[in-house]
């Protein structure tokens, strides 16, 4: 395997994020350099032709990767904890001693370890953090009502939404991703966090045909509008009565297309959350 890398200024982050960190791309990471405002973009590639294309387009450099224990390499980090409401703290450091220290320091918080990896969703991106906050808010309502609830995650990525749902009380959690690498990483993260009752598998949303007699209290889909819109009807039909559909990963310039598609499918008006250039939607289904 090869890795293309380039050091960029912090004000270039949005450009490279759009180029390499789309919801369907799981072969890139952007990292903050220690003691610096600059960032390193890394894209992991299988062949020299792809690498040469990036060099021609962006400059940078290419290195050949040795066999590396990525879980061990990414288990140590200095990134600050990510706070989700008053409930969850997300660390990208999976070192057991470090996690124990966090739990001792914050005994009333739910701690999630999501090491940096080649999959989308470590908790710090606007789309992921917004989805996490919506899941936490909904879980509080279910807890207050003493209701059991289930969650289905479309576009699993690192598994952070599924893991959060289980920690917040969901009795049944399931999710899929079209990328086998994401499934491997999600399973690893589920194991790191000692979570059970989460079913994950490889599936393309376009090839997903949900059972008519199976619905979910909460469905999350952190995916681009061009993938979401053609599949929105079958996703909505899988939301249970009084359930919630949480959509994220939609750029501002595409959010009108999601509204148009949802109206065509007879969906109610959503609550809209705007964070930077990203838009998230919260649809509530009536009984």
C-alpha cells in the first residue's frame, strides 16, 4: 500500500475535506500537527497510478507503507476530548490506561474510544457531531418516557453512532456500510468499547431492501444528498410510528434537493440544523 501526503495550512482544511473526506470515501485522514496550526492530509492508495495522479494534481509526496499495527499506532493521541451534550466524551486514544483515567475523572460520563482510522466518523466532524447530539437528545426523551428503542445506522463508518446508541440505552442496534474496510473498523471499535448487541454488515444502500414488517425507532443516515435522495422513500418507510429519521452529511447547496425529495414522499417538515457548510435534518413520524 502507498500513502500520499501533503502539509497544508489550516485555512485549506475545508477544500481538502471536500475533496477527500466525502461520506463515501474511507481512504483519507486529515490530522492536526503537534504544536502547529498546520495539518497533514494523507490518502492511502493501492497502486502507483492513483498516487501519480494525486502528485500531478496536488503535489505532495508518496511513501510506501510497511506492515503497521494501525490499532496500536492510533491508540495514542493528544487530541482534546470531544464533548457531546452532557452525556458523552469521545477520545481518539484507545490506550486502556488512558481510558481508565478518563473514566475516573468523569465518572458520570459515557466514554467512547474511536481511534483515528480509514473510515468516516470520529466525532469531530460537523456531520457526525450533529448526529450524535440528536441521538443523545432523543435517547433522553425515551429514558424519561421509560420506553425501549432501537436504532438503525445507514453508512456506519467507524460505528460511533451505533456505539453511542447502545450506551444511551438502545436495546437493538444495527447498521451497514458499503465499504468492507469500514465494517472492519466498526467491529474493532465495538470490541474496543466492550459493546454488545450491535449487528453490522456490508451492504450498498442501493441494494438494501428492508423488510416490510421491520421498522426502527431511530434511523440515522450520514451520507451525501446524491445517495440519500434516490433512497429516501424506503428509508422513511422503515421508520416506526412516532419514530425519528436523522439525516446528515448534506452540503448547504444540496439541502433544498433533500427537502424537495422528502416533500415528494409525503414526509413532514423537518427540524433543520446548520453547522458551517453542513445541514442536518430531524424528521419525526406521526403515529
